[in-house]
C-alpha cells in the first residue's frame, strides 16, 4: 500500500453557503494535511493530527502556503469542439452549422479522435479539472477514444455518444436503431470501467426525430442509473424551432418530459429562458439546469437567472460548466468569473464561497457523485487542485493586501487561470507536473 501525506491549507465544503459569512458551510485548515492511500483520502485535518496517524515511512509533499481543494468539476462541455473555440458567428444556430457540425464530422476518424482526446485531458489537468460531463460526437469512435484516455489517466468522467438523426450534415447523422445499438455498446464497453460513467446523450430536440427520442426513452428505462445530458432553452430561435418540430408539446421542456428524460441525474445545458411551468417541471423531477457563463455571453444567448431559479418556491437544482467550445475558457476559475458578472448585470451577487462550492461539491452533488468526488472527506477519491493566489505578477501584487480567505478566493476567481493551478492530483497522483515535464 502506497501512502502520501500532502500538506497545505485545506478548504472543502459541507454544504452550500447561505452568505459570505456562513463559516459553518465549509472546513478550513490553515496548516492541514491529507493522508492518501491507493488513490483515496484516508484522513484529513490539522497537519499535526494527520501526521501522527500516518505510517512512519509515509512520503510527504509540502504545498505550503498554497490552498488545497477538491479538484474542479465541469458539468457540461463538448470534447470534439476544442478546435471550434473562438469561431466568429452571430448566434447558436449559425455557430453550429458553420463551424461545429463540420468539425465534429472529423471524429469518424479514430486517429483524429485519439489525438484530440489526449489534448482534451491535458487541458483538463492543466486547469485543475478532474471530472467533467462531456459530449462526444455521434461516432462511437469518439466515445471509445474519450473513455480509453480517461481510463489511462484514472480520471472520473461522465460522457456519452451523441444521438442525432436530423438537421445536421450527413456525416454527423445516425439512425434511431444505430443510436440505440451504439449507445448500448458504449455502455457495455466503458461504463464502470475504471472511473468511467456513460451518459445517454441525445444532443437536443432539434437534431433528434420523435423516433430517436423514443429510443432515448427506452435506454433510460433499461439503464435508470445512468446520467442523461442534453440541451434546453439556450437561444430563442432554438426554442421556436423546437416547438415547431414538436407541436404537441406544451413547451421545450415538455418535449423531454414526454420521453421520460427529466430526472435527478439529468443535466440540461443552459436553461436560460425557462417559463415558470418549465421551471416547476425541472424542480419537481430534480433535474439540473447547467449554467454556462462564457458560452452564454460569447453566443449572445442571454443571462442565466441563477437566483430566480434557486430561490423560487420550487427551487431548481443548478450546476456550472465551461461549455467548451461555445465557452471561451477551459478554466473553471474563469467560468465563475463570468458567472459573477452575469449576476452583477441582474442586480445580484455571487460571493466567492458560492463560486468555489459550485465548482467542487455543488457540481459533485449535481452529478450524484458527491460520495466519491467534490470534497476532502475521508473515503473520497483523492482528486485535488493546489492553488496559488500569487501565480502572476499582477496577482502577486494584489495578494500583498489580501487579508481574508474570501479575498483570496475572489482574487483566484477573478484573476486566476491555469497559471494559478500549481498541481492537479488525480486519484492521489500528481498530474500537472507530469505535463510540464513531458
């Protein structure tokens, strides 16, 4: 059994903070330590206490004065869209048709899918993200490449082969039968292998016929414990077109409800323009609305009503995500920086404890994986990020006058990016330093 003692300042959340002064929402150790054995946190707490309980021959890594947190979690992004980032387009539908769909057609080629998978996981590690919920392309080759690389690195990932049988280029279409067979094959090949989780992934209602949605419904019934991920109410033109394609539905959300796709492990990207009826349906089923700040701003889709959804009589569960490649940064720090600005534009505040809760425990809860990731609790997988608030000259200058944990977190969120990530641990193994050495 291999044992490692990692020392530094520790921060982990017990629950969602109710205010910036809600100290009971989190655990902070100014000189803390984690005892890690075989990729799992066995003890956490004050350094002196954990050191005393550790084996005499334990290997020790000292990250002081840096802050150690659970690895960041990203609940919505597109693995085949790395080379689509920063593409100039007027809105969502133009962006999809002009750039995204042609790029995703390339993932029929195994060599291309494998190359991008390596680069994708490199960027996750570089930015401190240890778990993500990802869309692959319509091709099984893309899912195979994604999960093989995830397995190789020992990462906890959620992903799925996209299902789409209309309103896309011919090279990006399957059929209802093919989407069923290939999704089942991906589940058989990869679900539960290492730390992999397969998600049932109809892209969105515009690109799936009713026949394919019936297939998605069948898969959910066969595999009720799997995640479901799709898109909902990102853009007003998208909403109108969806309602034209499904005239029998009450609204966009009702399309998914009719096929049994709402539920506590269902992730709906965007959800910017939900009606009250739709928000009620999301709340009653425990479905998750995924806030994608940089993407929403880049594509001009709208301002996500975070507080309106979470503070209503029937609150909606919410998570946060980068939405690469509509999103403009792999960094969850930059993602929450933009989230803060979106709330400011709506006359609301997002305090830094809220932000770091969301990108760690909050997103773990949204994925129903908080028993394994998102905290520093003993028994959790040792996915960690080590953060330096003085990572750049500008940050170091600002850090000179930081005098509270809240100030430090807000500095990291506002000015930080991959340079603020000193190290990323995946199941107890340092992974970012390996990239630097390669």
